[in-house]
C-alpha cells in the first residue's frame, strides 16, 4: 500500500534529522577536519583565502590563520613606515610553512634575526611571507607582479625548492594537487609566453568563484561539510600522488623529484630547466625595474639533509651520481652569469644535520626526514639567510655573484 501522509512526514523528518545529529555528534566529540584554506583565482589558479582559519593536521597538528590580505603572515600595511626595510619572500609550501607556528617559520625568524643584528643600516626590518603551497616559479612571478609591489619591498627573496620548482613549471611534470589550475609559461622563439588556457576551466569562471567562496564560508560553520570536503581533498591528494608517481615511472625513475640530481635526460626535464631559468631572468628584470634587490635562496632538498651519510650515499649510488648537488651548482652558475645574489642552504644544513645526528624535516617517527622543515630547519635556514643578507649590506647591498655560506650555524 502507498505510504500515508504521516509516514511520509516521518520519513522526511528522519531524513532531515540524520545530518543534524551527525553535526551534533561531531561537535560534541570535538573532532576537527582540515579547513579549506585555499580558494580559486583566475590569475594565479589558487590563493590563500583571506581570514581563513582552522586546524591543519597534514604532518603535525597546527592551528593556522590567514591574514586579511590572504597570506600566512601577521597583518601588514601596504605603505611602509618611515625607516623601514622590507623583504618580500616568495615561495611554495616550504615558505608558507603550515607545519609550524607562524612565529617559527623562517620568514618570521629571519625578521627577528635581522632586527637583532641591526645590519640593514639600522632600519626596522619587516619580512613579508607570500608563500603558497604548490606554487611554481610562474605563479611566484605573477604573485610578484600582481600583489607584492603594493607593499613596497626593498628586497625580493625567492625561496627556490629545486625538487619541485623545476618540474612544476611544465604541465607534463607538475605534481601539484591541481596542476590543471596552474598558469604556465612556454618558450616561443626564446621568449616567455604565458599560457592562460587554464582560465577556461568552469571552476575559474567569475560566477563560479563567487559561489565557491560562499560555499567555503558556509563550510567554516558546518562541521559535517568540513568532514565531506576534507575527505574529498584527501582523495584528490592521493590521486595527485599516484599521477606524480606514474609520471616519474614513465621518466625512468621512482621519484620525479630525483630528476634534479643529474643533467636532464628527457625533453620534459630539459624544457623544465629552460623555462625555470627564463622565469628567473624575467623575475630579475622585473625587480630591477622596481629598483629593488633580488636574492635567490636555494632550499636544501630532503635527501641532501639526511643525517646519515651512508644513507645519502645509497641514494647517490642508486641514481648513479657522484653527489646530490647538480641543481645547486647549475643554479649557482646561472646566478653568477645573471649577477643574482644567491644563497645555497644545503651545505650548512647538511653539515648541521650530520654533526648533530638530527632530522631537519618531519615531526614524528611516521614522517621523520620525509616531511617539511621542523622548527630547527626553519631556524637554521633563517640564520644562514640573515648572515648572507648582512654580508651583502656590509658590501653595499651589491648584486654580486654567488654568495655561498660555508661553515656551520
């Protein structure tokens, strides 16, 4: 027999009560899910959402807040105060640093170090963090052009992570979570041409962007939605990792990030290096036009800072290379040719890790050595960068060839 009205009403009530009780249960259990910190952007692909906040649990639980201008930094004004020296830091997840408290990120530590040393003509130093996870050099160049200059930086510091920042500049090798949303540049007749085909994606249309941002704000208030979206993101990350592994295997290696430890031997990697170097030249010219100084900071990769030299040697033998410095040395030579000030972090970080038998990456046994920098890694990186910046200031802040740190922090 067909259901009665009372039965239909009861069924509707039960159906509607399920999400209510699920929401109530999640709140009572104090269960947190990773927040939606990123939103769509037609120029950059994605950006950090202004004012977004929540508990990030990817590597280690960390409460994260994005400032009102869309950066993982404290609130900043566009106009510099008098007697202020500003450094703008561009980079990807290593700079964004969701894994440590904001005061322990290397831009924050760098700001404190430089103010304590007072080496920049006695001025008050501000170090602004423009890092965003998954960004390529192309996105960092666009970030510089579209958002950074309004803050009037005196120095632009590019935190370059070779294991990602080379390959991510070409569509075929990009292992970001959403490579289809990334802007790219291609070389045509030796000139960089921006590929904006990603802007045709339905999710990046103005109306869809508005609707997505409204959904994110609703998501912040409903934990059941947070749970659903968190599961979706986890699935997307796994898919991206599987795709990256497949691309690596098609290139003849277990890990695509290992491709930077030897000269490029595939057309894709050769193109990636060419585009990356062209983007660095474009960034150099852009910074000169704004009368600022440029410093390229080459971050140490995970294998380079393994505390056990025997394990490092095993990787070198597996890859058939004498050492893990090909990318560092190539970037050093490139910087010397272009007269870009450069800091290589790997020598000192590697020496410290080995001398102290400590990992600078990861936070627990499950990801030790495999994750992003921990607080020690950030602190050491900031100290090395501060030393080189102060050295340049004493030399008149010249655009000099390679400044490679030696010794131990």
